[in-house]
């Protein structure tokens, strides 16, 4: 007879880890968050500009719970052109989103998700500056804490892990809508459970989410397996001019490239994952021109080089292996500065 795994002496200590176990955020901080939320009639939620699955998913998951507690909830992100990326169109709860101009000017309580810096709050920065209390929920190591209360865990693979804790601590039940939002955050920030941030706690959280009956196959398809036809053409252009310079591989996509196929900016997110495949390269860069003519720079490292340090020096930030910044210069100037900073850190 096979012995029960629970009786084995070599059972990993972290089997069956509870949500938030090992989280460095003290209970006193969580308790203060619960008090602030308890006292508020209206809670204003925000996530970073150009939201990804983690930003929007974490925010919407918490929005669901707050709404079920009878709170008035507004949720938004501070982009000048307010639109949910098509890729994230499947996330439930979008009826709770309002454009920045309809956001309370001076909320009593604002909760900000997945923002490493105040700048990442974008247009809603003015609202945050006027808010009575701002709770920052984030997992970026570079986050120095710009809230009146900071719930930051730099070891968490995604802000969604902290959002899940908040859901539990608020007494919320993990239903399929909430789980879908949290799963979108977890699966995007771990690169489908491939990055080194994918700990046992990540898989255990995934198990709790999947147990609600969510369709991981449908979510994966929405996030990674579909695009408008024009994406293929834009990708072809980007790959046509991809350049390998020593240990750096890079390319760019301009507004003009996209306009030819009516392709929205948010469709470009996956290109970096193709470019970084080049075995010869340690660092991959994709410059993406947004609708304002600014360049959003996506960078990835395979391990030794800290791209967050490079990007921080250029006005952005992120994680050791995945970081970014905004450049207001030409492609050539942007790359010249990037190479200089890269040489400095490597
Ligand atoms: P992306 O390449 O857009 O997937 O971004 C990778 C990571 O870099 C994100 O998770 C953010 O932490 C960070 N990041 C991207 N763009 C910026 C920016 N403009 N400013 C600060 N951090 C950024
Ligand atoms: Mn993010
Ligand atoms: Mn994140």
C-alpha cells in the first residue's frame, strides 16, 4: 500500500501553505487596512497605467469583495486614453470601471494596485495626492512606499497574491469571478508559471483559484493565443528588423507600423516574449510607440543582468528580469542611452 503523503517524513514543509503564509507584511498593517476600509462608505481603487493582468485583475478582485460588503466602489487607471486592453476584455467586473474624469477628486480612501512608483498612477496621481488615505498594494522590490499605508511584499510573484490575502481578510468568498481576476494576475506575472518567482505558494494559490471552477484553458487562450490578423504583419515587421548586438537583442514597433493594420498599442505586449527567445542574448528590448508618440520600452533579462537597475536609471523600474520605462526620444537616442546604462550595470 502506498503511504499517505501526509505521513511521509520527507513531506515538504510548505505543502498546504495558507494564503499569505510567510508574507512579511505585519498583521498590524493588514488590520489598519481593514479598519480604514471598514470606516469608508466609498472606496476608490486604481491600478497602474497601461494595465496588465496583474494590475487590473488585482483591482477588480478587490472591487468585487468591497461591493459585496455594501461599499460604493469606483475603479480606474490614469491613462489619457482610457481603454481596457482587448486582451483583458474577458475579465469580469468591468462595469465597476470609470474613466479618470469621473473619479472622485479627493477620495476618503484610495487603494492603489501594482504601482511601483507614484508616477505609475498616471492621471489619477492628482486624486491620490488629495486622498485622505492611500493604501499601496504592491510587489515591486523598488517600491519605497508612497501610501499612507503600504502593503508591499517584494517576494510575492504578483500583486494578485496580496489581493487574494485582502479578499480573505475582508471575509470575502473566493467565487469564480474573483478567482478569474486573481488568476489573470498570477498567470501573467509568472509568465504562465515559468519564471523563477513561481514558488509552491504560487501553485497553491493557483489550486485554490482553479478549484472555483474557472476555465484556465479559456483564460490562456484569451491572454496568449489570439490576436487580430494585423498582429502577424506588425510582428513580421518587428522581426524583420530585429538586431543582435553582442548579448543584446532588440527591435521596435512604431505607431506607423500599427496604423497600417489598425492595431491597438496594447496588442504589442507579447512581442518581447518572442524577441527574448534569441539564445545568444542576455538582454532583450522592444521599443513600442504608443498613441501619444512616446516610446514604451520593455526589457527582459535572463538572469545575471538586473534590467530593473538599467530602467530605473532611465526613469522607469520593474523587476530584476522584467522592467520598463518611457522614452521621449527617437529610437536611436533611446537605444544609445540604453546601451550606455546597460554597460554600466553589466
Ligand atoms: P512590460 O515590459 O510592459 O511587461 O513591463 C515589465 C515590468 O516593467 C512591469 O511589470 C513594470 O514593473 C515595469 N515597467 C514597465 N513600464 C514601466 C514604466 N514606464 N515605469 C516604471 N516601470 C515600468
Ligand atoms: Mn503590472
Ligand atoms: Mn505585478
